[in-house]
């Protein structure tokens, strides 16, 4: 029987049960659920057993939007006045430090590998991109609470913003060197993507903060919460602004102004589970293991340079603002995951500067496989070393 003949309901049910098994197994073998789901996705993919119908795999882009919209909303919940007063200075310093650290380290190593200036600039722009969904899932799975976990959540919530700004500047500079495109247009596009996302989150956040929990006093339903989050994410995609940042802003607005309830975040946390499971499984399905064969010296150098920049940049910036000792020692190690945002930036490079884009896209695909599979376990280990994980 062809896999495309399987009923969609059967496949979805099987995927969700695999997620439950991965969660149970992860606790026993001390491997993050994210890594197990990615490996199962790879095994189920066309390169191995080919168990997932192509029609289900085509859902990946839509599942990604829904899952990351909910992740953005949950991350935005950490931006309350109380939390920002306690950790805001540290989060801001670490996010800037690790962004610049990763970019500078990758740029210098790319030049040492004798790559041309444009390629080095673009790889430096992609390097700071993180994987908010994987990081959040590891923290939630291990019930990590404490200064380190709070700082990590704050940093991954905003570091992609710094990363997009830096990437846009470097892309504009690279295009100017190559004589492609209009740098001012690129900068204007980046400003619209970020500014429009924040504006959309604010505009929808005000009615969401006031409306939810009014039908039954103090008890918003999952319908209210999910409706606002998906409306925000959908409008962001339609308006071509960052849906992750828009939903993060939405979450921050609700966390700060919905004083009559806190349940929106608990409802979204529960509702996001099925989407995250399918997201990670399909991400594994989409991983191209054959890309590892193309990794080579440059790919290995990129992995080492990016990791070094994040670890050193995070640690140094944490020391500069006198962060807690466990943050100084472990923060950079918890920021290594890299996934969809990096691939999206690499695809943009391939579209705008084709003569170097193919090389960059191949390298980012290959290195993403490594970061996706290995870094969640590193994050989990360092949370545990800091005394904040199971």
C-alpha cells in the first residue's frame, strides 16, 4: 500500500502517539524529546523508511507557522515589567553579546578559510540565528526554573530580532559590493518586517488583554487564546512581517495588561503541544542527511566558530553586567540550537545573490542538521549543571 493512500487522520494520530512515546523515552534515556523526534522524522523520511505520506509532509510550512506563532506568544509572556526589572539588563546584554560574538567569530574564520568577503559577510549575518522552538521545548520538558532558564528564554525571544537587523545590514552591504539590488530598499524591508510586526502585536494585544477571560470571569478559553494568536500570526504572514516577533509582542502585551487572568499562556502551552510534535517530526523528515557529506572543512569551521562566538560572547557580556555565576558559566552553551530562521535567511541569500547563495545554502543545511540533533542535549546538560533541570 502506498503511503499516500493512508488516511490523514491515521497518520496524524500516529505522529501524536510517537510524540508521547518520545517524551516518555526521553525521560528514561536522558535525551531531549526534540532530538528523538528529529531522529524519528529522519528515519520516517524518504531517505530511509518513507513512512510519512508526501501529502502530510506538504503541511510542514503551515504547521511551522502555527507552532512558531504559539512559541512566540509563550516567549512574549516572559517580558513582564517584573521580569524585565529583574533580568532585563542581563537579557539585553547577553542577546547583543552572543549575536555579535557569533557574527564576528564566523566572519573571521570564513576569511581564514579563504572565502570571499561577500560570503564571509553573509555567513556572519546568518550565524546568530537561533531555534526558539527547540530551546523552549527543552526548558519546558525539563521543568527548568531559575535565573539561567529565565535568561535563556528572554534571550532566544529577542536575539533573532538583533540577528535579522544585523543580517539585513550585511546583506545590503554584500549587495552593494556585488552591484545587486538597492541597499536602501533592503533596509526599508527589514524595518517594515520588524516594525510592522511589533505594531501588529500591539494593535491585537490591547483587545486580547481586555477581552479574554470576560465570558467566564478570569477564565479565558483555549478558543479565545488560540484565536487571537493564530489571527496575529496569519495577519503577519499576510502582511509579510515577522510572525514570530508579532506573536511575541502579543504575548508581552497580554502578560503586562491582562491583570484579571493568567490562563491564556497555560491554554496556549497545552494547545501548542500537538503542533510542536508534528513540527519537530516533519523537520526531521525535511532534514537532508546527504547534506552532511558536503559539510567539509568549511562547514566544520562554521560550526566551531559559531559555537565559540555564542559561548564566549554570552559569557563575556554576562560578566560585564554582573549576572549570576550560573548564567556566566552556562548561558552560551544553552544558545547553540539553530534551525528554521537560519535556513530562511540562507534561502533569501540564494534568491538575492545566486552566485554565492547555492554554496551558502548547502553549508547552512548541512550545519543545521548537526545543530538540530546535537545542541538540544547540550542545552539540557547545562541547565542540569546549573541546578535548574531534571
